């Protein structure tokens, strides 16, 4: 194993209640060698399982995470499950109302999206790539919290930025079929394709659910190679994690 440094994370800048704890990891502070260097938290990308286990342990120990997070098998779908379910279930989101139970998703360009209510009684995290956004992962996450969208707030974590996420005409057309306003999230690229803004697409979906308090969305995992893994940039790479939980009273 490579020598490890302190775990580096991004702390969401959003008006969540004080008992709502959330972090988004970077690639720094773990033990995995290249191309997973160094805080790879994904056990499905080819990294040695011992490295992944060590990285997950370091994350919990250094940041005071109360329980082992629920690690999902993400499939770019819309299933959002309770975070007291067994690890490895196929889902792209998790939610909880129980203090100390930790929800998590892993990403390397897709959008991690946090939700919580004003009272700090329920939280969720969603894995929102373009397929999930199109299929309705945001709507599923809001529904899982079983509340009025106007009482929720969201934070958009590190994802590929609008200057780097190139897609084909077919992707743009699929979004326009769902919502004409999605046109605002696409602009032509020099290669005759389209640059898509995941952050704007997510904001549109949140607004459609009544969620108006939205923070974050100023990252680009592709450009920020020192801090983030990017599948589009490197293909063979690790995974960051975004986690949220309620602190015990």
C-alpha cells in the first residue's frame, strides 16, 4: 500500500439544519495506487479490495462517521431505498429519518445530489447521471422523503461541468421530449454535438418538484484532476462518495 495522508473532503455550503451532516470526498487521503490514487471508495472498479476497505475505514475514523455507510450497487435507475437496507442492493438513492444511519452514493462525473427538510428530520442522497435525471431520480428522491418539495432543500455536489460533458443529439432530444425548457441546458459543441449542463437539468427537475432552495453546482470533476476522479477524462479510475446522515441528539 502507498502511504496515506489526511482524508480531504468537500463540505456542502447550504443552509441545512445543524444536525444534518454531509460530506463529499475527493480523491485525496487514501492508500490506493494509480489509477485509483488515492482515496478510491469503489469496490467495483478493479482496485484491490484491501485498499478499498482501508480507504473506507480511514474515511469513517477521520471524519467521525457513526456507522458504515450504505453502499449501493448503482445502475443509473430511479430506485431510492431506506438506508437501513443491506449493502449492495441495486438502487441509485437512499434516504433515512434515523439518526446515525448514513446514506451514500459514489460518483466519478455523475451528479451527487443531497436533500433534507427544514426541520432536519429526514435526508436523502441521489446518484444523478443523465440517465437517472431523464428517468426521474430527482422526482423519486423527493417522493421518498414524503413531503412538500417547498420544505426541502438540495445541494448539488461535484460532477462533470457544462463545458466538458458532451453528448449526442439523441440525448438532447430525449430531454426535450420530457420538458421543452431542457433546451436551456444544451449548447452546441465545436464537434457538432451538444454540451449538456447536468446542474441545470437537475435544478429544472427540482423546481418541478417544488424544491426552490438549491445550492452547489460550481464544480467540474473533469477539469479538477487534483481533487476528483473523472470517468470521462480517465476511463479507468476510482470513485468519490457523497454521504449524508442525521446526527444523534
